[in-house]
C-alpha cells in the first residue's frame, strides 16, 4: 500500500472513533513505525509501506490508547519525557505551574515536587534553574522508576524519595514545594481515554478531588522554610476551595483563562 493511501485510510478510521486530529495522528503513527519524522511522511506519499506493521499501532489508537503511550513519549517544556502507563501523560496546563515557579526571583533554593510522575515538573525546574536543589517524591515506585530514567536521560540531578506525600521526609525543609496532585473527583465524568488508560492513582482523589490539598495543608508548614512558597496545580473549578485551604493564597489562570494554579507563601518570617 502507498503511504499516502495508508494515511488517508487510517485518518478515516481515527475520525470514526472521534480522534481530534486524525490525519496528524495517522502521519505521526506512520512516522513512528518507520523511524522517520512527520516531514518525511509528508514528502514521500508514494513510498510503499508494510501496512501489517502499521495496523497494530492503528488498532491500539482506535481502542482509545493515548498517542503518548503508543509513541512512548510526550513533549513538556520543549523536552521529550518517556512515558508509560505507570505515569500521567504530562499536560500543557502544567507548564503554568512550572512558569510560576521559574518566575521566583531566587538564584538558590531547595525545592520539592510531590507526586512527580514522569518527573516532568522536577526535571524541568532543575534544568531551567541548575543552581536549585530539587527533590521529588511519588507514592508509586513504578512512576519513580520512569522519573529516574527521565532525569538520567535529560541530565538532571534530582533527589528522589518514595513517599506518601511528606511522610518519608521527616526533618526536611524546603523553600519551594510544588505539586500537581491527583485532583479529579471519583464521580466526575472524564474522557474514556483518560479513565481507562492513565493510572487511577494519578487522577482521582477523595472529597471531590480535594483530599490531597487538604492533607497537604495540614502538614506542609513543617516542611517549609520561613517565607517558603507552595505552588499547586488545581482543577479549573477548584480555585476557591483550594485557596480557602491556604489562606492568603493567590489563584493563577492558564492561557484559556481557567483557574489553574494556587500559590501560597508561608508567612512565618522570623
Ligand atoms: C496528576 S499526577 C502528576 C504527575 C506529574 N507531576 C505531572 O504533572 O505530570 C499525580 C502523581 O501523584 C502521585 N501520587 C498520588 N497520591 C500520592 C501520595 N499520596 N503521595 C505521593 N504521590 C502521590 C501519583 O502516583 C502521580 O504520579
């Protein structure tokens, strides 16, 4: 089969299962299978393809498996992070949290990322601010394994700890604590592609998605230096509820104008 015909046929099949950018994804799948880039696919429509090899990838995508898991990576802050089904696929909204942290006018600080997943937040902070000392935790040891691999591939020196929130960090204090915790309520309706393929422990939290913000609010002061900051990603409907847990905090919006981040300062200056 000619490459152009395969892309047209695959694009039609992906349209039928409501993939948002079917032609683009068909081209990306073809490129991935042939170990070329998408430009090569666009410029070689007459190339004869092994459509049996491509069929397996196409069926995985038709079944709803996210493209990032099929490819094995997702770009975040212009870097490629390896992902598999043990970690949340990094989202563009999370770049708001990272940008907020990078705006802090501090050359040296000790930062912690709670629930690091693929490591996308912690690794980006370390690579963008090499003078910062960055720690990262996760309750999932398989996620930590992926984060460690990404840190090594991307050359980021991070201290990783397997921990339920702050439990394994007794005695450690930080100038900055960031987190994109699970924040979807257990009864919320979310796309099937997310619910069926991404890890439950990365998505859902009790108490309408607020449980982890609440648990952190109870203990986080013990782990902050005076004047230390907390930057949390939130669901777009959670701004008021989360900011109420961190009195005096500020809500920051994403590019779509939705509440996306809560920033709080521990005002216990000596
Ligand atoms: C929404 S994902 C965020 C992953 C990554 N930081 C990102 O932004 O793409 C939440 C992460 O928190 C971890 N997690 C869930 N509950 C946790 C807990 N009690 N303590 C530590 N990590 C937890 C999950 O395993 C998951 O990796």
